[in-house]
C-alpha cells in the first residue's frame, strides 16, 4: 500500500512539473537547445561606410539566450582567412564575414569541407554571393538572418585548385577584373566605366571546351564564364538560371558582338535576360576542361590571376555550409514579362537591321518582322 502511495506522489509531482513549465517554451528551449557559437569577422575598410557601429548592431540583433558570439576586426590582407580557419578548428558553428566580396571569399575558402557554416553581412560594393542568396543588403536585416540560423549545405566550384562560390571565367570578364583591381576605387560606376572603355577594343580568343568528357566545337568567344551562382555582383546576372544546390555548373559562352549590339548585351546582363540573347550559348556540366592558345589572366569570384593555357573546373557538390534566407522568393531571380519581351524585341529588330544593310533586302526583312509579330 505504501509503495502505491509513493508512486502516486511521484506521478503527481511529474504532472505538476509538466503543467507548470509546458507553457514556458523559453525554459524548454534553453534546456534542450545548446547555444550556437558564432564569430563575426569584420573588415573595417570594406565598402565606403564606417564599421564603428557594427559591434553594437550585432549585440542588439543577436539573441544572447540562444547564441554565444564574439567580434574580431581584421588587421591585414588574409587575416579573415586565418581567423576563419582557426574558428572552424575551435568548433564554432557559424563564422560571419562582415565585409565585401573579398572578405566573404576569404572566409568561405577557409570553411570548405568543415562543419562550420558561412554567414554573410554584406558591406561591400558588389556583394555577389549575398545578392544571389537574396540576403538583406542592410546590416540589421542580414543580422536577423544570422540570428535565425537556417543552414543549408551548398555547392562551390574549383578552377585549377582555386575555390570559387559565384563565378570564375576567362576572356573579357577576367580582363575587366584585372582592370577593376588596378583601378583603386570600387563600385558600379567604376565597373561600368571599365566595361565601356575597354570593351570595344578587346580581342576575342578561340577556346576548346570539353564538358563532362564530351568535346564541343571550338568557340570564338568574347568571354567564357562558369557560374555556380547567378550573378557577378551589383545585380549583373551572368547566369540567372544558376543554382547553388543542383550539383551543376552553368557554362556561359558569349560570342563577339558589334557596337550596335553592345548596349543590349549590357541591358540583358542587368535584366536577367542574357540567355535569350543570340550571342549567348549556355551549357551545364560537372567537370569542364577549357584550352586556349596562350596562358593569361582568369578570375575566380573577381580575383584576377595569371594561369596556364589549360583550365580544369570542377563542381564540389554540397561542399560548404551556408546560413541562408529561407524566406527568399527565388522567383525574383527570373526576368519579369516586360524584361523578357523587351529583350526579345531588341534581338528581333537587330536581326532586321543586319538584313537592312543590303537595300534590296530591306523591305522583305521589315515585312518578315511585322508578319512574325502579327502571327
């Protein structure tokens, strides 16, 4: 009888405990969830704005009940990579790059193949990876994503042993990356100035391209870009259809174009309609080999470097953990109806213009164009 009373008392106590605390979800969250360790690596000279207020914004935005965090400012080139590697070895759950593309790339390259996740608070001029991931461009919004802590394992690429996360390439975009690095100042205006000044005098090269062991015909190209993500940065969409989780790299071959076509190629780049251009060939592959006549400059995520005439690019499927915006509307990476119609209209008119060069074909060309639009 006494044993029955004892068990009844124990049962009553447990029921009372559950009733008392079941409504207090914070208690159980703290009890059952281990705090995440987060390190913020801040580049004080990235972008144009001061980072003096960043530590306070972090303290105001990150929930200290769920996260232990610290903040370190970089002191020299390469410091972010060293700190990120050290953080992964010390078992940090998330390392956040607070800076521009250079800082993000340094941190990301140090975290590939580890369990530590990359977080991004974009503070640069291009912010290519952050824009592809559709992270907020303001600091407090980006910190909210870090605090939520949703992590996906995503793809990255390697070109001749150099990891990249957005794009790598050769030809004009590598040439411009070199000019951009030499310019001494950053931003969309500097990028556009370099493109306009250098584009019309750039000489295209011929490339042999092998995709997953299948050789294609030789391509005379203005540039070849290999994309893991959709854009270079600054919302310049070289591969709007690219995904960081499909296990494939997008290969974009841009053929030479003339001065009349140049503005539309630029608009297609900004309007997410580049694949509709008659000057673009698109492929997907996991393993890519590209041969050119001579060694020269390439870029990986905008960093220019001299490389050999043979380039080997490989997909690394789900090779890096990344803090993502799980509420992002991915459909916004696609062009809207007006952007698509405008691009189609221009290239149709351009086809007419090519035929208009011969007076005898003029009327027939215009007639075919009007007939096509009315049908």
